[in-house]
């Protein structure tokens, strides 16, 4: 038999006030719907169906290619209407059908697994995921009989004054016996204040037929929170960030202040690394062990070796070896590769360059489209003049070279091994190995020049 899942994601999300579909708004660097699809995949479903409507063409490219799409458009007439459209796509041998919303990214694998297991163990036609919250406004209320059994789910606009006092609410997540749902789904009518087809009416119909309909209570009510506006988006991001930080700390990462540490979902960090406040680590970054990152570091899609120090610096799409020292106020741009024991010091910018083992760019330099060998020292204020206004050109600096302060290396140019460039030089020709290159005019002093200027 097959375990299938239907994710409802057809709504416009008008309260987001955005041209971007609601389920594509990012949380921890990922589209919201990725949290839902990843959690569904983790509970072992064999088939995933996503119901789309508004701006479906923006959403489809970000879904797994195995995901099946059902369209609910031009009109979205409620959850029951979505299921009427989606059920024909469900595998014929499906016996367990998980239904949830695409805007509930806080649901955990443990909760969905618990719901699915409880459904199977109880031989129910439907198990509803519920929780208890202090402010139940806006949610469907769980109405039980005197024995505690589920009688019906009443939506906010259809609830009586007494029913609105109920604190147990419907999460919008269910496990159904697929054949049982097929029996009643055609009976749904839009006889409610919304004029919509409610999936919850199918649950009432199952109860009337004497089917087993029960409730699985989620103990952590924050998991149930849906995202309807930017305020809730920010609240969900904070919850997911807290979970990510706690996971990393339990794995051996030290965070001086987790509340001001921003780490996205796909990031991995090895044990014994320390993260200082106001640090952002984004994308698919991988941080080695025993590093010290921050404060005020911003690292995106980069691979950092072990025992590195990154202090008040920005790194994007770059890679470092072990024992590197970066910053403060360095900027490593895409394509930068540092070998072991490289220093990129304060106010250094490096772009699309490879820096050899043990080499140093200590301060106030721009290195672009450059290959630097082993044990090279780049003096303060050195610039690789890599752009001629039309094309970018490479600079190559051999092992052991010493580049004096305030040097301009006009690419394309090669500096040989163990060569020395005199401070203040503008190098336009290749420098041989072991040579001294000085490219500056002889100093001229004009005596009494200031006095003569003053007379004028």
C-alpha cells in the first residue's frame, strides 16, 4: 500500500501584500514550502502532490521533480474543493493520506510521524492534528462530546459564542484513510459563511457514518502556526533560527549570543567553533572545527577550513584552507581560494584569486584575478590593476616574492619567484625570478618652491 501526501498551496496570500507567492517567502534562506516538503519526505511518503493556483509557475521550478502538481484555478473555493481536485491524482492503492498546508513550516518530522503512527495504530478513517492555544481566534475549533470524542470542527465565522471559547484548535493537518475520504468528498457543499467547500465537513460526514475519527494532540502549539502576513513570517523565522542554533550548540558549536546569531538552514558547522554575536552564515556554507567567527561576520556559500579566524569580514562563494586569518573588514569575493595559513588582513579585498600556502595580504590591498604562490608577502596598499576598461587580465606572483608597499601591478603581468618589488612601483612588465624591480622616477627636490609660490 502507498502513503501519499497532499500539500495545499493554492492561495493568494493577500495579507502578505507581495507579488511573491506566500509559500515562496524565505525562512532561514529557503522558500517556506521547502520546510513542508522536506518534513513530509522525512516521514516516508511514497507520493507527494502539491495543489497550486495563484502564481503556480513561480512555485513549480522550486519543487522536487518527482512532485506531482494539481491546479486549483481560476477559483480557490476552499480546502474541500482542493481535495476534490487532488484526490483523482492520489495513487489507487493509497491507504494512508497525509493532508497539510504549504504555509505551516514549523511542523516537525516527529509530530507528523506521531500523527501517522497514531492513525495507523487506531485504524481510524481520519486523525486530526490539534493543539491548545491561549488565543484561538481565527482557527477552527475542535468540538468534542461528553466522552471526549470528536463531534465536529467549526470554523471561526460559523462558530457560536460558546464554541468560540474553545481553546483546542484544528491545525489543518490530517491523516485520512483514502478510500473512506473518497466516499464522502463528493458530498461537500458550500453551506457556510465563507461560501467554500470545507474539508472539515468530510470529517463530520465520516462521524455520521460511524467511522472512527480521532485526534492526535500536538504538545507544542508553535508548530501549528500558519504564515499569513509578514509579522507571522518574522515570528516563524525566529522560531526556526532558534531551533537551528540549538541543534548546532548540541553538536558542539559555541554561540556567545544565540539571539543575535543568524544561521541558515543548510549551513553545517563542526564542533569547537565559536560564533560571536551579529554573525550571518548563509546558503550552503560549511564551517570547519575550532574556528572563531565574528563578531559581525557575513559568510555566504563558502567553505571554511579548520582553526580559522574570521573577524568583522564578508565572504561570498569562496574557500579557505586551515589556520587562515581573515579581517577585520576584509571582503573575499566569489572565486577566492585561500590555501592553509593565509592571512587576508584588514581592509583587504580579494576577488577570483588563489592565494598560496603561508602567503600574506596583511592590509589595505586589492587582489583581483590573481594567482599568488607560496610564502608571498603583499605590502600595504598593493593593487592588481586587472581591468583595462574592456577585459579582465591575470596577475601571477611566484613563490617567495616580496611586493613592496603601494605597488601597482598592471595586468597581465608575472612576478617571478623570490623577486622583490620596490615600494611605490608601477609594474607593467614581467619580473624575472630572484630580481629586484623598481619602477618609479628619480626624486627631484626644488628648493624654496613654497616661498616662490607664495610670492605669486
